[in-house]
C-alpha cells in the first residue's frame, strides 16, 4: 500500500522535501490569486454587459462557474490547502477548453489547453504536464469533432497544427524545467559547498587561535620544561619553568645549541633519540643528565615530538622535560633496600613469586624464595626469565595472569584463594595476595591454606559437620539477618575473640554492641556486600566486650537461610601476627643500632692501642658529616659516609706496634709498612656486606688530587668515580 501511495505521489508531482513543499505552496497561492483577480475583472465586465443588454445571461453562465471554482481555489490556497487547490486552475482551464471545443469546434480553443499544460508543469511537474497534454489533444479532437470521424478528416490540418502546438509547448516546458532544475541544483550545490568551505575555514581559524592560545598558556604555566629546538639543534624558544628548574632565562638559552647542556656521557643517547624521532616521526622519551646554570647536573626525563609543516616536512622539535632527580635517587635507594632485605624475604615461611614486565611487554617470572619451592614442591630456578604461562602452564585459562599483570602495571592489589584440582580431587588451595614494589614489577605472596579450605568444604557437606566446625572453630563465625543486621547465631570463636556470649549477642546488632572500632571498616563491608554479594580478607579493628582492640581478617558473604537473606561472616584474629610483624621491624632497627655500636667498639679498640690518636676518629666523623651535609649528601649515602669516616684508620690494626707506637720519626722501610694500613682496612671490611659502600673512605683517605697519595696514587676524576655510591656528589 505504501508503494502504491508513493507511486501515486510521484505521478501527480507531490513534493518530497520541505523546500519543495514551500515552493509549490507559494506558486499555487500566486497563480490562484492571479487567476482569481483576472476572472473577477472579466466577470465584472461581463456582468456590466448583461445589465446593458450587450450579452444574454444564459451566454455568461460559464464565467460564473469559473469564478466560483477560482474563488474556492483561492480560499483553499490561503488556508494551506494548496495540495487540492492546485488541481482547480488546471481543471478550470482544461474544462473551459472542452467547453469551447464543444461549442466552437476547432477554432480558438488551443489557448485554454496550452494554459492547462503550463499550469500543470508549474504546479505538478513535467510528467503530469505530459498527461494533461495528451488529455488536451484527445479532448480537442474528440469533443471538437463531436465524436464524428468525418469532421476529423475535414479538419485534419487544424488538428495537426493545434496538436503540434500543444506537444511543442510541453516539450519546451520540459526542457525549460529540466534546465532550470539543473541550474538551480548546481547553484545550490555550489552555494552549499562554498558555505561549508567558509564555515570550515572560520572554524579552523577559531580552533587554530584557541589551540595557539591554549599551547601558549600551557607552555607558560606548566611546571614541565617546554622548548622548541630547530633542526640545527638550536633553542628557538624555552618556557619560564627553565629558570626555576635549571636556572636559565630565555636570554641565556635561546639561540644556543641544546646539546651543549647535555652531559657528555648522555650526548650520543640524545643524538640517537633525535634520529629516531626524525626517522619514525613519532614522539620518543629518554632520560638525560642536563647541566644546571650553576654547573651541576640534573636528571631529566625528556619527551620529544616532531614539528611538521604543511609540506609534510620536519622543521624542528618540541621537547618537554621534567626533573626526575628524586625519582632516580629513589630507584637507587630501592635497589639498595632490595639487597638489604633479601635475607628477610628468603627467610619468610610464605611463598613469594616475583614478576616483571619485559621490553616485549610480557609478564616474566623473575624471582622466588626458598619457601615457594617448599610449598609447591618444585625447583623454580629453571623457570626464571620465562613468561608466566610458559613457567606455569596450569595458570592458562585462569584470571591470575591478567590480575598479576594489572598489579605490575598499575599497582592494583589482588587477593584471592586459588583452588587447584587434580583428577577432580582438591589438590591444594593457596591464599594469594599481590602488590607492586616498583613500576612494572610485582610480588605474589601465597600461603598453603588447603587444610582450611578442605575444612570449609566439609563444613558445608552436612549439617552435623557444619555444626561441629561452626562451634569448634577458633575463628569468629557469626550469622546476621540482612534486613536489620541482628545476630542470629555466633560460635565459641566469636565469644573467645569478641568476649560476648550468645546471650549477649543474639538479637543485637554490631552497632549496638559497638564491636566496630572504626566505622569505615563496617562501611567497607556493607559496600562490598551490596556490590558483589561477598567480601574477602577485609582487615578491620574490632573492640571486644572488655574494651580491648583486636585486629581481625574478615570474610563475609550473603547466604539464604530458611528463605531469608543473611550475612555469614568469618573473622580470624591476626593481632598476634600483626604484633610479630611489628616486632620484626623493631628487631631490624635494633640490628642497625647493634651494627653502629660494633663499629664504635672497633674504633675505641684502635684508639686504646694508639693513645696519641684518642678521639681522633670522633673528630674526623664530626667534621666529615658536617661537610657532607653542606654538600647535600643525605639518607643512605650520608650513613655510608659516616661509617667510612669512623673506620678510616681501622687498617692500623694490621700495623705492628713497634711502628705504630714508635715515638720518633719512621724510617723509609717503616713508612712502606705504615702506608699499607689503607689496604689492611679494605681487606678487613671487604667481606662485610653492609660496610662495602663505606670501604672506599678507609681505602682512599690518603689519596691526593695530584696523584701523590697512597696506596694507589689515583688522582682527579678517578677519585670522583671511586665514590659511585654517592649520587649527590656528582651534582656538586
């Protein structure tokens, strides 16, 4: 039905677009208005002729009919009835032609047919005008001849002439309409394209100005260092942040070579990165040491992007830099810390797996501790360096690789109990927790909790086993109604940990009993239950009945009991474990203090042997530490400096008494032995791991800048490089 309606609309020339509707509506109103006034004037003249007896009333009836039809069309077009009103002018002209053809034969009737064809073409289109043309020719011939073939044969010349005129008029209207349509379409298309181009240019100019203003504001206000470098390596622009970070003003740097402030050791790296950016046309990032205006070097992370002109040629680079000196120091400190606490990691009873993201963006197994081998019953050494699924194929298809990867990349911590089955039987369960210890590196700590999980599964297998496990578990187990939070059951473990008996707790809520020491812990539990239906390993502080605080590890989930939703919670008291962790940290601090006391004991033993140098080491330490602090040395480096200064003469323990305690000057042979005391100090300290960084001071404290010192006679930059463990020193 819709297809038939669409075909009919197309045949009668109904417009398709809103612009065509408006045009047809306007033409209909204008044409009908003209016809109405023309007919009105004509009818007025004819009425006057009737009154003056020039015409008979019966002869003028057609004009009144035409006037009525024209008036109806005029009123309809004024009230938005153009769709039906436009038919009336065409019918009026066509019926008038039929009327005069019937009354006058073939004489003087072609004008009305021509007018009907023209009106059809204007208000309906080309195709309907052809239809009206054929109707006009047929009516002209048949009605004019009064349907008599003899008359048609007699009036054949007039018929041919008038028919040709009507067809010619239709052809001309078709040509004119098509030509006009093409011209209007071309003009409209051209205007649209021109308007689009103008709009796009205006938008591009506005966007360009906004971007230029935005880039300028960003460059002028960002804390990062922003500059533009030409293809010749020369600074064309630097941001104000260069002054606060590197001490340079635009007047000092603009027009100079950028590579001149790069550390010589990093110069080739900078040139290689510039070549990569020029070749790939992609941004690159590199770490460089850059000279400060006062001469020391600063660790910077530099990002470079190419500047490309309209000819697709690179004409320079935008460099964005930031000071990462503290980050570099932190990384070096982290390396030192990893080495320092490796023994603790290896001694822990928890299994540890370490992973890192390699250059191919793969998660690679990078380390383990002995407990991991014992727990899993396998040698991990052959697995180091392999991707996680190559090292542990059984993890394929689990969420573990993705969770570990998320921890390594973004630091997202992950906790979960992992179940391992063998031949459909539970083979092992491990409590796994992950954390990131460095960007791109993570640790998974796991504990074999198979026995606990087996007990939980057995707990759910029967009501009797559940009851026994529920009542005898050392963990606090409680069941609360979800609707109001009231306790409906607790076990003995709950009473032992929280101090509340069944009579105290049943029917009450945790809020009323004030069990939660920190309201935020309860909020975290509620949120987890609402979002996931369960919460695992929530560490919280609880307040027992006697007011004491206990640290618990809680897991909870929503269950259904007797068609009512409840919360099952299991809380393990980990207060003692937390205390053990604190004790371990305290023991580490005490161990550090013991190290310092031992070193001071060595020095006092040396001073007791060599009385003339009493308090000498203490004064050296005070002076050395004061100088080091003025130079900006701090943290671990300052501690190594202090230890080295304290032990600078420890090698004299190896010098014989007859030389060390000789009252007079030493002979040349005795001086040879005396000058061995730095070497003795190095030999004494080199096998003590935590003193290795401080060993350079006892070994080198008699070296001189000009190379005349001993025992090795090093000089200049060689002496600077000797203290590689002092990163701040290279910035002096």
